[in-house]
């Protein structure tokens, strides 16, 4: 049985991953102009990773017979759909950094070892996303 604290942590992780900026951009892709499509591919890969963790979190919540809170995309995202890929990659760096900060808090707050392990794995993935974004941006300039 999941404690109330673990339910909170898992539902926060559901929102972090399921409503990540990369996921939103798969629904409303940025303008890529003449830019390399590699940037769009990176966004898709990051979105797929976030959705994979959202699925895993959802499975854990369902196994615990806990109601899932999906959350909503932030309203600010609606203004991003027609901006350039280069600008949005910079926004993604900020988004992944914020996700990392929240996941670090989730790890501290998790009481169940399985919940903590999932948070730690998703933290590692988000750190890898951030590194991939920073490397791509550095190579493009």
C-alpha cells in the first residue's frame, strides 16, 4: 500500500513527465525553418522518454489502487507553438532543469523504496536529457 506521501510523489512525477514541455511540443511542434531536423528528433526522443516514465508511474499508481492525477499543460505552453526550434531548445534546457530540481525533492520525500527508485531512474533520464540538449546546442553554435 502506498502512503499518502508516496501517492503525492507519484502524482507529481506523473505531471512532470506526462505534461513535460517536450511532450507538449509533440502536439504543437515548433517551427524548424531551415534548421537541422536533428533538434526535432531530440525533442521527440525526450518526449518519448518522459511518456515512458509517465506510463511506469501510472502503472505503480494503478497497482496501488490510487487515483491518477494527470494535470494539465501549463497555459504558457500555448504561446510556444510557432516559435523557432532554436528558441525552444533553450526553453527545453530550462524545463529539464526545473524537472531535475523537482525530482530531487521527490526523491527526498519518497517513503517507499520502489517509489524512490523510480524517481531516481527518472532523475537520471532527465539529467541525460539536459546533457543531450546542452551538447546539441553547443555543437549548433
